[in-house]
């Protein structure tokens, strides 16, 4: 539908997206009207609870949703609210049966038409057929027909229709929505797209149909890989059961069996098709990153304390996966897997998380394995009398500059260690000073071992902390002191430039990073001056610059420090109404209104009220 | 998937071709023939030379044009160039120029002008001096001068990076906004590399503005009217269906007028895609700078603005007219006025347009339409005179004659005329660019353009001297007590107890009502009707503090204006999704953002705009077959 130029532009954008698939698997993030799940649940329960006071509360909340959504209000929510409104009116006893029939009637007609209209294609399809397709009882369609073209039905039938339809909405919309059925694609493909395309924000607004199909295919592929991985897990558990204990089964696990060979063959086959996806699946929860129950099954005690780990994967767990990994870790797959691990690490904010720990340890294990095999030391080291097999059988030359980049893009407390590993293994090596400086910079960056997500909190010293190259440069410029820091910056630049030379393709991504890399907070002296100036300009006004010492960057829009997720948190208990009866604006125009020869208002057949009167009447109305 | 474009390496640009010197000599030789008038100047490649890091000097032969996408700062060093109608000469300061892939590309064109009768040597010296003054490297100067002729133009292009553009580009969907759609030519000349290092890429001339004959004639006539002093100050109303190039026409007209006048005024009635403000506003702006880019690059504070709160006016046309009249009353008739209107010209929209013409009494109406007049009838003065509008009546009704004609003059721009006959000149414009007037064929979805305007506006929240982009949520907000500002939701009725659910993390108009905000309690003050009042700017309600009863608001409105704000209007304009979705560094859930909402479930989507289903011959009975 969109112009050639437009779609070309969009496609152009897509072309630059990181490899396909890395992102796609993440479900689409969209903006909705509720703050969080709690609010959604509260409204759903409220609407369907049967108590008309609570129902009214839920309807009131839906009125706020409608404001947020504007024209994009989900049809099902709108229809549900309209029908519930009828029920609330009904139970209030304020309306007579005829009036109720009219109310129910309109709500029912709107439901049938609006819901089925979304299914209409180019030529109109009979309503009955559409209704049958989506499982709306035919008699409800007949009721609609009766309401619009025939005699008004009896109230009892309307009530029944309302209940049936509400139930349909609950089953097809409310209880399926926001469930765990992550973004499955379905019959109505173009629906989502249209939704997404009108928005700039959706990650996928530029995804056009071919991409969309690709996305769906991707999901299927992902599922396939997962299935095989699950069968691998099951097989290993089965082996373990025969041995009664995890520690004893370590040896057996690495013995090849026909079942295991079949699994490996399958997954290698899939790898030919898309390595990225296989890597993604391996790193999704429950495989290389275990869930708690899996650890329990393997009798592994999980220690949240990172010191205990020493960058090692618990042995049993290592042995559990070693056969599979050894089978898969080809040169290209190793590169992809480690890069993917760094990417995951970047997104994993909480350093105490299982995921975080396992990612760091896996990266470390892989790198150590590569170091060993590349150094030509092919030995099995013994530990607790159990041989631990190596992950790599052959030398794996990797694209080390890329890995260095990936590593630096995912800063965390372990970065210096991982970086050191990479710098030691990499061939050709970086110059000694570059290595030193990179490591130095990395440890400054991850100073104090603060988790990635809140580097600003770590430093409570009065000095402005150093976070990005920009801020370093800024600092150098501003103060023109601390010589060796300045040099570090230059060296860093050197390194980056060299990277450019080696990896031309990387240049863009690098730029993206520096572009979006935020300078943390507003602690810049220059900004402070601007803030002070503004504060002075607001002297004596109701408007102020928020003075609280708040790390605003930790709080998303719509959330303030100390605010909970309580869905009732924004309810008002008191407010006052104000009418603008004597808006001078109006008065000014009144003269024009009354004098204007052309306005209908003064024609005999014109409006009975002036705008002013009209607003007086309107302001007297209370809608709620 | 298209192959990844590799950006031209800067190294390439830095390294002037070794063979250039020999080439220079040859070109000089060729140029001497041209100068002597022996041969017309052959179409030479562009003479673009890197002047310094991130800047380039460009020499354009007479009438040579460069159509490009990208952004840069442009300064004319010698001669004159024209850019979307605006003539840039050497006395102009550096102009920011934006030509994103989403819009019609800009063309830079050397203006053949009358040269001062100076000797070529003097002219060369002047050009050389200008280049030296702008620190153009010697090597580059030599290269440019080699192609110099007295009627060429030399411009300096500088890399442009403003806080606003940085902010826009920091949003993933827009990060390639200023990059070319696709590489049009596979061969990459050194000149291309030089331009690319500045931030622009040459594209084919047909991506640029196509000015039709009728457009040209209309512009000619309007310029004459605006510059003639005896005929009163013109008020030009531009109308036509969607996607016929109204905005581009307006920009072109503004620029042409600014060549001759110090300022023009611009009244924006197209609340869907305003030129100088975020969407949903009717505004009056004084324009003194040429418009060299799409709206999101030149968001500015208008002289008068009212927040209507919707992107279309059909829900409340009366308030729309009220708002329009309110804004129009600020026009002092000192400089020409250009009025832009909505693209809604079907059915009631056309009637509304007739109301508007009647109420604003323009001196010229520019009606843009594709040739067949399918969308709208010609709006001749006679037609408008007779036809009833949506809220006004046509003149043929006898009762109108009884009305006081004298009083109606307050509506007339040109004084002393018979109030019953509209006096304006109708100018037809037939755009002739491909896809003109075809609905749904716009380059970019209107919703995306709106989001870009909002982002362009929010870009003013960025601090100028920091190289990096500060995410919105990291900025220190303003705070204001509930009781100090009145609140109104424009577009729908929200239960008062739940109003903060609508306000939180929403886009609000920061307005000023003349009434004092009275409040019995410390709770919020809710207005019972939507006021027609000044809007001073916009903000994001960053949070609502229910305990301290404070709104926290992020806004670029300067403090001296902010202190006047005593009313928040909440309309049907939303914060762009990418702002909410793209918040980085947040632990835990981001409010209003979910990945669990499934659009594929029936009923999960919005109400679709009525598409016209082709009903077959069967009627409702078919429901039962």
C-alpha cells in the first residue's frame, strides 16, 4: 500500500538491522494503556465480577484507557465495556425495560458488527458465515438482525445475548490476552502489521509482509530447535536415572549412543539452515542457562555469590552439555555463540541473576577451552578423579576483533577478566600498550563491580564518574588535566580505528553505540548552570524544578521514585471542578458572533443556543 | 535483504586523487573554451573538494543542480545558489539544510545572476578570499579555482549535527533518516565521497521537487501580489486534497517570499501535519528564516497557538472554527499571510472549507488538485458565495440580506467592499509529480510523520553542548502542584477519579487560561469544558506524585513562559511509542510497555477506518443464505 519510496526506505532500514533473527525472536514490544499486568488483571476481574460497584470502577478505569488509546482502543475492550455498562445500568434499576432494550441492543449490534468487520475482506462476506468462523452463536447474529431490521426483541433475550457475548469476549479475548502465549502469529496477519505500521515506536513497524512471514518462519524454526534440545535434555536425564546419581553419570553422558548421535545429527542439520537461531535457542532459558528446577535435578547448589563461581560452570552441568557442545562448536558456530552470549549478557541487567552468572561462566569456559586447544595443549585435566572432556577438538581461529567489540559492548563486573582472556588468545595480538589501555579502560568503566544497569549508583564520591568515551573527552577538554587519562582516550581511539580497518562492516554498529550511549544523569556542570538559571527564572511561580536528589534515569516515564505497581496507586479521592463560564476568549468573540452576518446562529433556522449558552449547559452536566 | 551499504571511508575523501593535478589542467583548458563562449560548458562532474575535516567546498557551474539527501550546513561563498526557492548569497549565515529520505529531496542550484562588472581577476580574488576566510585548505582552494568561472557558485557545506537531529537519530526506527534509500549508482566518484563525509548523498534529479507549469504561474502571481505595495496585504489560503503537495508548495512560497521580504506570517490550520508545531495545533507563526527541511527539523514557538488536541477536526468542527478564529484574530495584517488548510475536502470537509474561506476572507485561494477535479469542485468566489457551508449559510437565502452588513466587516480583510461577495483570486495548481493526490500513496504514513514532529520538538530538551543523547527519562523534570493548574481531557470523557491514569506518561498541551485557577482543596482542578486558550508548548507528564499532589513534567518550554502555564490539556496525541519502548537502563517493567499483548487475537486491534467494501448485489437477506 505504501509508496515505493516509503517502503524502500523502510527496507533500507531493515538492511542494517543486526543479523536477522537475533532480534526477531524477541516478542514485539508495544505500548498499551495499562501501566502493568496488575492493572490489566484488576480491570478484567472487575468487569467480570458481577458486582456492579466494582464493575463501575473497572468501567471508570477503561474510560482512562480510552483516553490513552484514542482511536486505537482495542475493539474487544470497547465492546466489553459497552456491554458491562448496560448490565450496570440494568442492575441499578434506573431504566425501564424499553430503554434497557435500546441500550443492550446498540451494544450488541456494535459488538457483532465491529468484531466481524475486522474479518471482512475485500468483498463482503455474510455476517453469519463470519460469525460461524469465529464461533459467535448464530442466534446472536439473528438477534442483531432483529434489532436493526425487525421488531425489538424482549429484554430477557437481550440480557441473554449480552451474557453470551460477554462470555465469548472473556474466552476469546480477555483470558487469552497477556497470557504466556507469546506473540503467536495467527490468521489475521495483516492486523498486527497495520497496528505496527502506524506506530513509529514498535520495533517492528518497518516490518513488511515478507519480513513478517520470515518472522513467523523463524518462530517455527526456533520451536524445532527447542524440541530437539529438549529431547537432548531428556536423553541425558534418562542416562542419569540409570546411574541413580548425577556425579556418576558424568562419564556416561559423554559416551555416544545411537540416540545421542541422532539428536546431534538433527541439530547439526538445523544449524546448516540458521546458526543464529540455534545459538539463540541454546541460550534461551532451560538449556545452557538452566532453570532452578533443572539445577535441583542435577543436584547442583546454586550460589548467588559470584566469587564462588570463579568463572566456572558447575562440573556436573558442564558435563551434561559437553557432548552436545563439542559436537556443535565449529569455528563459525563458536564465533556466533560467544557473540550471542555477550549480547545476552548486555541485556541481562541483574548481576545476581542465574542467567548473568551462567553467561559469564560459559563465555569464560569457552574462551579457556579455545586458549587450550589453540595453544596446542591437548590434555584432559583431571579433577576429583573424573575426567572432564574438552569442548574443542580442533583449533578455532576466531574473528577476535569482533569478539573484543562484543565484549566491550556488554560491560559488567566480569568484563576485565573476559577481556583479558580474549586479548591473551587473540592472534594477531594487539600491541602491548593497546591491550594494557583497553584493560585499564574496561576496569575504570566497570569500576567497583557495579552491575551494568546502574553504574551511576556505584560512585558516591563527589567526583564525576567516568563512563563513556564522550565523557572522558569532555572531561579532558573541560579541565585539561590528568594527562594519562587523556592518553587513554587517544589510545582507545587508536584501537577503535584499527578495528575499523579490520572490520569495515562493524563501523556502523560502532557508531550506533556511541550515538545512543547516554551520558549518565545530568550531573554535568554545564547543565547544572542551566538548571540553576531556570530555577531562578521560576522564582515565585507554582512551577519549580524538581529538587529531590533523584536518579531519574532509573525511573521510566510514568513512574516516580517510591511509586509501587499498585493498580490503585493513581486513584483520586478528591478533586474540584471548575467551569469557565466567563471565558474572556468567548466574550471577545461573542461580539463577532453576534455581529457576523454569516453565522447560522443568527439565522432564524439556526441553532437555538449560542456557544456560550451551550457551554453553560454542558458545564452543568455531570457525566460521572 | 539488500546488501549492507558500506559508508564511504573517510580515508578516501582525505586522499585527493593523485591524478587530480593532471585532470585539473585539462579541465582548466576545457573551461577556457567555455569561458570564451566557444562551447557550452560540458556537464562536468561535480566539483566537490574536502575543505577541512567534515566540510567541503562545492563549485556549481551556472544552472548546474545537485539533488541530494542528507543534512548539512550550507554557506554560499561566491555567487548565489537556490534551494527550494530560497536564494542563498554570500551575505547569508550558514543555513541548516535537511533532506531526509522520507521527503522530497532538496536540490541545490547555481543561480545565474547579474555579476558585478568586475574583472574576472577580481572575482577570482574575492572567491579565493572567501574560501580562505572559511579555512578552506589551500589544496582545495586551488582545485576549486581551477574550475572557476565568473558565473559559477561556490558553496561551503559543513557537517551538521544538532541536538535535535542527534535525538531523532537515536531512535532506532529513525537512525537512517538522513541516509540514502539505496545506492543509486554503483560507481562511487571521489566527489561522492567528499559529499558523504559532509553528510549528503547525491540522488537522481527526479527525487527532487517537480514544479509544474501551473504551480509556477501561481507562485509568480502570488509573489507579485505580495511585493506590490498598492494592493493591500495579501492573505493566501492554500487548499486541496491530501498528498497534493500543499506543504511543499507552502515552503516553496515562503522561501520565495523571503527572498524579497524580511518576514511572512503563516497560519497553520492543518492540525494533522502542522509545519512548525507538533500535531493537533492551530497556530500563527512569523517566519523569517527559510524553510529548508521537513517539519520535524524546524519546530519553533509560534506567535499564537491553540491546542485542538486531535489530528482531525470532524469530531468537533465548531471548536475547530472557534480555535481558528481565535488564532486568526492575532494576525495584524502587516505582512503577507499564508494559510494552510486540512486535506479533508470531501463531504463535510468541503463545507467546512467554505466556512473557513468565508470567515478568513483570503485575497487569494490556491486550490491544488489533480487535473480531473474529482476530489473537489472549483472554489470560485461565486461558488463560495452561494454554497452553504457546514456552519454558515450561502448568500442566496433571503433572510441573510436582513442582517447587518456593516458589522460583518470585521471579518473582511479588504475593507470597504460589498460584504456579500467574496473577493479573492482563485489560482489553480495541478501538481504533476508521480502519485500526486493518490490517497495512501504518501511516502511515509502520516502517523510516523506526526511522531517525527513530536520527536523533533522533544529534541529541544537536549542540552546543546553534550555530544551524546540524554534519554528523556533521565532528565530532571519540572514540578507543579495539582491545585495550580487546571486539567482537561479534550477528546473523551474520563471518570474524574481515574483521570490521573489518563494523564500519567501522556503528552499534554501547556496552556494559559485567563481565569484564575480556583481550588477548594489541594486536589486537581478539572475543567468542565475545553477552553479555547493560548497554548505555550507541550510536555510529557513524567509522573504524578499522588502524595505530594504534584505533576512532574518534562518540557522544553522556557521557564519565563512556563510560569504562565495554568492549564494542562490532554488530547488525542500520544507520545511516540518508540520513546516509551526505547527506554534504556530500566530495571524491571516499563509502565505501559509490554511484549505480552497479542495483536493477533480477534478484537485486539483498533476500529478500522471504514474501507469501502464492494457490496455485491445481494443485500441483507444474504445474511440468511
